[in-house]
C-alpha cells in the first residue's frame, strides 16, 4: 500500500514553509514517529515525523522548496518493490522528482513550476488582446474553436454578457437568503488574489497611531488654495498617498518584490489605491506617485475613482502597482488589517480620522487621530524596517507642511 | 480615352506598340518574336510589331537565354529600354546569372551610376505541357533585391502595368499567365480563362506597388495573383452562399508590395488566406504570412493559411495537373477551415 | 609595323607605368595587411589594357572583369577614385558599394566590371547593339580571359554579336591560366582566336606583351566596328606575373615558366624602344616615372584618409528612380 507524505499545518503565518532537509533517502525504511524531514516556518525550525512505517520510495520536493500544508512531498510504501503506478506524480509541489539521494543544499531550484499543459488557455492573438482591453478573464470564456480556442466572437459574446451582468446582479437586501450567487469576474479575482496572498506571503503587521491635528488644518488651507486656483482640493487620502510615496522612497525595502533567489527593488513607486464598489473592489494605480505633487495627486485620484465607479478604467490603469493603500476610514473603522496584494511587499490600511483621548504634554486631551496598520511581506521586510517606515510616515503626516514642498532643482 | 474589348495578349501587344511609338529607346528582343510570317513570340504577344517597327527594334535572337537577357542588360545600360521575352518562363533559369547577378545588382554596385531599365517578360503557369513548361517562378525574383516583380491578372492591368514597367527605370520581371492570354489574334490555350475586358486605347499606367481589391468582404481576406485571382473570385462567390463574406485582393505587384493596403484589409477581417500557384515552400505566400504574423499578430483571429501547389515538379496528365494547381474547391475548403466551419 | 606618334608612345608608356606602379604599391601594402578585401592584379598584362584603350574614344564603353585595375586606369578612371574604392571609402569610384572587382566610371565609359566570368560578354553585345540601334558610332570593347572563352556566355554573346553585326571588339587576355588551371587542361585548341571562325567573324592572335602590336590590332578592330563591319575577336597572349588573386601563392606554375615570361615584360621592353627608336632621354623617362610614383602615392594617401560611407548607404541605390515616357 502506498502512503503519501504530506506537509502538516504547523501554524505558520500564511502557512508556507521551506523544506530544509530530508532525514531519509529513497530506499530507506522509516518507522512511525521518527523525523523524516525538516522545515522552517517564519518562526522556527520543525522536524516532521513519519506517521506510519514504510519504505521511502519517492520525494517530490528538494531543500529550498517552498511548500504549503497539504502538499505531497513523498511516497511511502509497505514493501520496497511494489509498483507506484505514477502515484503522486500530480502532487509534485515544487515540480521536482528527486530520484537520487537528496542532499542538504543551501540553494534550491526555483519553486514555482509552470502550469501543466491542461491549464493552458488557447486563444487567438486577437481574442487575447480584446480580452485584455475589456478586462475579461480568459479563464471565464468558453472557446468555440476546433480545439476549444477562444476566438474573437467568444470575447464579443463575453463582453455582451458582461454588459448585461450588472443588471442581473441581485441588490443587497434581506432577499438574499438562500440565494446562490454565481461568482463574477471581479469576485473571483478578489477571491483568487487574497487566497494566493495569504497562502504564499508570510504577513507581518505593525501599527501606529498618527496625530492628525496638523494634517486637518493643513488640508483646510490646501482646499482654500485649490479653490482659488481652480484645482481639485486634496483629500486625506491624497495626503496619505503623498506621505506614503515619500516614505517609500526612503525605505525602498517596502517597495520591493520577493523573487526566488533575490529581492527585486522596484524602479518606480506606483501606489494602488483601493476603491470600493458595489460588487467588490478595484485598485487603480497611481504611477510614480513620488513625483506628483499634492494637487496632481488630487486630480488623478479623482479621475481614477470616477473611472472605477463607471467601469471605464483601462488595463494600464490597473496594473503595475508596487505598494497599496487602503482607506476604510469613511466607513468608520478604527483600524483594520489589509491583505497584501501579490507580488507587492506591503499594504497600508488606515482607519477613520476621529477624535480620541490622547496623552498630550502630560494631559489627557481629545486629539484628532488615525490608526495606520502596515502589513508587510516578512520575507523582505522585518520588524525594524516596518517600524521605521511607520515612524517616517507618522512624522510626515504630523508635520504636513513638508508634504507641500518640492526638493530644490538645480538651476544652470 | 476610347476603349475596346481586348484579351490580355492584345492588351500587352498594344502596350508594346504604344511604348515603341512614343519612345524610340524602347526595343523588344526574344526568340521568334519578329519573324515575318511567324507567330509573334510564344503566345502571339509580339505579332505584327516587326511589320511596324522593323527587325532591329523587334529583334529575333538565337536560342541563347544568357545572351538575350545579357544583351537586354547591356542595351539598357547604353541608352535603350529593353523588353526581353523568354519563350517560356522556365527558360529564364538558363540565363539566371544575368537576371540575379547582373540586372539586379548593377545599379547598386555602380553606386547609382548605371541603371538597367529592363522588362523581362515571362509566360508562366501550368498548361498541360509538363514540368519544364509550367513554373510560376515569382518567388525567386521577389527574393532578389534590385528586381521588381509584376504579375497582372487581367487585360487592363496587364497593359497598364507593362507600360509602367517599361518606364520604371529598373529591371522588372513581368509574369504573364499562359491561361490568361486569351484567344484573339492568334492561338488560344486549352483551359484558358480568356478574360476579355474593355481596355483604354491610349497610353495609361497602372502604378507599380499597388494592389487591387477585387471584392470587398468582412470575414476573411483572400490574397491571390494571376490565375488564382479568378479561382479565388469563384470561391468567394461560393463562400457567400455559405454565409461567408470574403475579401479578394489581387496581388498584382509582388515587389514593391503595398503592405499598408494588405494590412488594412487584414485589420478589418482578422483572417488571411493566400492562394498561389507556386510550390508551397518558400513561395510568396510564405513571405506574406511571415510579415502578417510579425506586424498584424494582435489582429489575427486565426493562423494565416496558404493554398499552393504541392512541393513537387508539375505533372503533365490533366488529371494530375488538376490536383496540382489549386482549384476552387481547395480554396473554399481552406477558407472554411480558417473560419472554423466544418 | 606602322609608326605611332611619339606623343602616343609616351602616353602609352605612361599608362603602363601607372598601372605597374599602382599594382606594385598595392601588393606591398597588402602584404602589410593595409588593404581591406582581396586583389586580382594585372602586372604583366599592361600592354593590353593600354594598347586597346589608346584606340578608343572617351564615349566608347569598356567591359572589364574581376581584374579591372589595369583597364580602369587605361580608360581614364582617376587613380584616387580607384584606390578609394579598393579601401571601401565613400570617395571611391562606386562610393564603396562596388569594391575591387566592380570598378566603374560612367564619365569615361566604364560600366561596372564583372566578377562572373564570361557574363560581361553578352552584356557588351547588348551595349554595342544599343549604340547601333541609336545610330551612334560608339563601340564597345569587352575584356575577358582565357577561362571566360569556355563559358556558355562567351558562345552566346559572340554568336549574337556576330549575327547582328554588333560594333564590338572582344579582347581575350590569354594569360595561360584560369585561376590555377592551365589552358591546356581546359580546351583542346591552342589559340582561342580560332573560335572566331565558328561565329563567322575575324579573329587574330597577337603578342600581348607588345603594346604597339596590341594597339595596331585594336585600332583596326575598332575601326571595323565603328564603320559597321561588325565584331572582331582579338586574342592577346600574355602572362600574369602575380597569382590569380592575392591569396594565391602560385604553386602551379614553375619558376622557369614565370621567369621566361618576365623576360618579355612589356614595360622595360617599351622603355627601351622609347629610349632607342623615339630618342627619349633618360632624364625624361626618369622624371616621368618619378611623377607617376607621386601620383600613385597621392592616390593611396587619399584613399587611406578618405572617410567611409555612412551606414545608411547600405540601402541606397537598390532601385533607380523612375523615368517616364519622353
């Protein structure tokens, strides 16, 4: 009889573990209760024991592979010779068979395998382009081609269906009891992204309370100024955007991406701004946010939010984010913890700007305050970095005049 | 300008006659083209010209393709505009050096000091005479920088393009499909299409580097040249009945080729089917398909397909030739395949 | 032999010396690795180029081969333009587009020389026919070697020229070797001029090392062509002192063979005649030679210092601009 060797749930944040080494080699006989392999979580190194006796016949992961609870990493069999019949091949988590003796290696091969052939979507170049432009997920489209390829007419149909969809969407109300709601493209996308994020990225959280007194009066001045000039008045979100952008400049590790063997620091600071919609949320991207001044940001976010609500944003508006900002303050939340949007390194969640008791110069006084919670990818950003980032952000928001200043430009 | 019905042979003859009348530097050379009481070349195109212009300007030559083409090159460099005829297009290979190494390269090698205003007329296409009298040949010349390649499908284009070619100032390989010559004024080919149409009687030019849209459509662009244009038009008619709207483009000039017009059509229909009588591998269809995939990739809803002769020499038996030369059925079937029907 | 004027004699010597000096200098520079590309040298054959071209007008055409330097110099292409072309420079006679084997100069009647052996023969026939058709009294000379005399193009070209009475002179420079193949291995006959009879045209074999003999024969043939008498085949027996191309060490020729032909070198031979028969003083000859040294050095310096063509030039001249009806 064949038994699978699985990664157990070790309570690691986000679930992912790294295989450190095998304690047995294919061909060895293992007894229940003895360690068979070793993994590291974000917190500790854990020896995993075999839960049954048997011969270790095959391994599907090598040291350095990133694995998740439930992944099959090997096969045990009662006897040393019985045929495996391809058992467990589909479970190859790291995409690797290691028929030879596994050695403890510092560097493992890249973990993420290519999707199997049957996952590949066949679509004509024209159909792909149209789908990208219309924001249609090809996985949702049925192809009418001979081999199931998606063709232009299929995208046209999908676009027509999408146009009809909102009218069919049931509105919020007590009538939803017992309703079976088909999952739309947006909902499915959110579901997929958040699931992926939580399973792949080891989240770490840090929070600060930010005094917003100065920011509030600063914004009043900015609004008066804007009105006189005929510009869009900046909102709290715009202010936070600017502060975040500048803070990211000084703390580039929070504006980076984790790749298999490297941390890739981004060349631009593109901040995604979460916009809530009736059916879910959408995240338009403010590109090169650090190069835009407060009023430019105000104009842009106004446009993007309107575009998001009207559903007219283009693919280019929705891609390329290196960090995300989510402001649920308008819904009254004191604070919340956001899910990182992969492949970014962090997301900043801010709550309502509201009056709360604060200690100010030895007295307890009501002060306008805001809770900021930073979620970061612990693979890249450690506690200290997160703390420094938040301190920087707090400083900028508490002395907001600095956010209106531009750096000096060399005059020839 | 008045017009009268002409076959393609008559139209070509008219072009030569008018050109020689208008321009004393134009002269014609080839085998059996001017012999008094003779047949006016392999396909009657030069019939009667020597009576009007004499045997110096309508020059009969020995069977010497190298010398015919070489002399045409030399004469073109020394002040004449040469129009050389190969009795059958396949014979051009006897003088290929003069076409590819000489005519095509002289302007370039001389840094622009000498030009070669030369038209090389080649009767092409399978016509039940066997493998050495059937070649389509355009691929060799489209591939050679320095040459231009023209291949009309009807009398109007033939006359206008020949006149344009004579005065183009460059070596032009001018392909004339045997089955399109028509009957009047001489021998007629078996199975020829014999298109006759109103052709203006004076001098006019059809510019080199132009395509002609023979039929507009929405669903698929069919590109064809010479005889295949006629087959494609018939196929388009049948496709219409099957609910498919085909656009047929007459690629009457392969070099220079109006890529913009071609791309515009494919941008509209998103599908392309090329029909050529040439052998499949390395034919002009291959070049068009490559370019479309490079430049129109994101407009294609289907792979670019080609219907061509198989990669074999041309067979002679009528039964085999029918299978060899792409027919209307093959074109219809290919178009339907491209459209994922059947 | 008919007398030739003293001026003509000096001019012909000057022409031969120019070719010899230029080619010798190029050889030396090539050995030093300073010449890009290959060379097909003309030393030993000068009497033919010079003797023939001295019988031509500026507007007569010459068609040459892969070994064109001698013909180009003799026809009047400036030394500077030739040298610059060999160096691939913008100032070369073909703008750098032709190279050593494709020398050209429309202003002196030299279409681009031809590197396909024999291919220039039918082209020359065509040009001659064109002159005839246009009622011009210009003639065409086509130079080629013994190797070309065996090509189909030779046969077709001469036959067509003959049957149409083309005003052409076909000059075969029989230097005994086509690359490394001796003529005795390539044909059964000894004298290529015999083949003229096959086309029904006059043919002559002459001493290609004697510039006067060449000139006289060429003058007669040119006159015949110009007056409508049709083409002639002149075979000039000569020798190539250098290898076929610069990459050729010439191991297929014996030392004695080379030496015996060197003894017939047209330059010292004619120099003696100038000094003796024409009474030209030694100082004059030395001065002439010195001035040629200067011309050649100047041309080479010019070539080396000239700029290369711009890269965009790759795309130039593929097609000529169109020309409408008259």
